[in-house]
C-alpha cells in the first residue's frame, strides 16, 4: 500500500483517505486481493491511466521488494539471484508463483497465477503482472550494472488495445494469449556474471526473510491444489472423481480430507464459480450465454439459477 501511495504522491494526487488507510495497513503483514484491486482501480481512475502497473514499476523503487532485492544483489550469480527470488517471492505477493526455466538459448522467469488470484478481473491482474515484469527487468540491470532488455515477453492475457508502452519499456517481441506469462533473457547474461559472496551476509538475509514469512497467511495445500485443478479444466465443470484422479487420490480419500478441513469439493467449486461469475459480470464484456459457457453450465438458465441461489439476485440485476 505504501508503494501505491508513493506513486500517487509522485503524480500529484492528494488523497487524504488513501493516506489514512495506508497508515492503517502498514501494521498488517498481509493485504488481501480485494484491497489491492481497490487501490489500483482508484489510483488508475484518478490518473486516467490504463497502464498503471507499467508506470508504477517504471517510476518508483518498490518498498515491498526490498528484502528480496537485497538477497538477489548478494547472490553468487544471476541464476542464483533469480532462484532465490522465486523461493522468497511470497514475501512480495502470493498472487504469482515464479520459477526460473532454462533452455538452450534463453533463461526465462515464468509466472503462474495463484488460483485465488486467477478469478479476479483481467485488468487488475495485468497491472500486477506489469509491475512484476518491470521489477524483474530492473533486477537484471541492477545485478549486472548493464542496461539489458528481454528477448521476448509472453502474456497469458489477451492483447490490450495499446501496447506502445510495452515496446518502449521492454524493447522486445510481445506475444499474447500464451499458456503462461513469461519473460525471456539471453542465456549469456546469466552465464557471464558472478559476484564474490560476503561471508554470512546472504544467509543472514535469508534468515531474516524466512522469519518474516512465518507471519504470512497460507492456504492449506490440498484446498489450493483442488482450486487449481478446478480452474485448469475450465470451461469444463469437473466432479469430485476427476479432481481426485488429478490429485492422485481416491474420491473417498479426497472427500474425507476435505471434510477434516471443514469444507467439501462442492463448497470449493461453488466459491470459485461465484467469484468468476461476478468477475465476468463486473467486467461487462461477456453476455450471460458466454459466461454460462465459460463456467461450464449446459444452459444459461442453469447459471442464472445457480447465481440467484447464492446471491439472492439475478446476474442481470447484479
């Protein structure tokens, strides 16, 4: 929240309520997705900026990345730096899981959406991804002390109306509607740069960040995996049997384990279906028939009944 406030001030916004609420959130170890989106949308509307994430990433040094940045800068190699960043990325946000991947010509940092984040509006998700991509590029520049650009960028999201800012900031090939979001660098960048480690400093930084991470809220892994499984099959609606098979469990075992966690497959699926339906309706880009299909309902009337049973109102009225 402090990063958003810094950007707002930098661009001339005087928002007393934002300042007051940001001071309140400074005491929190974890800011939920709804709050993050609320402030991104508010600042974006006030500044009339459709590419807020790119401009935040460009114009300010993010305080939220401080611990991870320090670990990266004291890593023995750039490869180690990004592997450390992936390991401790939850300290920044758990919206995107990061991982380093190697090929014959390139190294890439891949971003996979947390299933709880995946159900939120595309616009908000794009802002966070854009901030993350620029932070990633800045990390390469800071470590090597040279001005590198990526080889290419892959985006899981559809192509936005204006991509000029991406070309200006990244100066590389852009591909949209890809299986995953990913930033690619030449392999030689990772091979040619190493640093002399400062004895004990890196481990001290890791110990500090691991201590901080203990305060973060984490979701039960089984529930997380069930959500991921349900969303990965969209637009199909899978049942307990299919989910159990995907997780290498018997249906009865999955059912029992979820009951022990005071939930059920149906409850988890309904939660995701409702969040997705609200996202599609709020974005206003799809018809009721299209939303029904994307959620896996055989008929729009079935979707309408589902939505009304959980919200008390129809999708059109919502």
